[in-house]
C-alpha cells in the first residue's frame, strides 16, 4: 500500500476572488507550490528543487506584475498598499533563493510553509478585497501580457 502524496495547499472555491484571470493565475501558483513541496518530500535532488524554486519565484513576479497592471487599469484605490504586500513577498522570495544558493538544507521546508501561509492569507483578504472592487465596477480590465 503506497502513501498518498500530501499537498501543502489545495485549491478550493473558497480561494476564488471572483476575477477569472486572477483565479486562474492563483491556481497555477498553488500548483507550483505543491510541486515544490512534493519534490522536497520525495527527497528530490537539489537541481530539481532549484528549478522548481526558480519557476515559482519567476511566476510570482509574473503574477504580481499582471495583477498590478489590472489594479492600475481599474484605478484601484488600495493599489499602493497591495503592491507593498507584493514587494514584501518579492523581497522574501529573493532572500529564500539566496539562502538556498548558500546551501541551507532546510530552506525548502521553511519556504513552502511560508509561501502557503502567505498565499492563503493574501488571497483570502487582500485579493478578495480587490475582487470585490473589480466586481462592483462590473469590469474585469484586460491587460496584454
């Protein structure tokens, strides 16, 4: 009997913010986080973890940039505060990556726990507030990528 892989954070409708583009991108973020976590649990080599870490941090930058474009296009009044939260995670992600490159053995555990908590909190509060704002305007601004 084999063990069932454990996801660190499962996407469910409770995480939806009501903006199709953002929800779709959040699902990708959840998937990347789970792939990183499963690789760590499986004892994958440093090169696999490094590639997943790079993919995750690159996707974070892409998603945040896109979300910030959507907010700017909609004249979102909380843009500055929201971007401040994004900038905080960008800084943390760089620090985690630097620690990984220095060879810190427990970085993947700490990173996956940190990212899952941050993503859950940010999605359920800050992004949900953005979703309500965009829904109230009855528009979902489209920004070219």
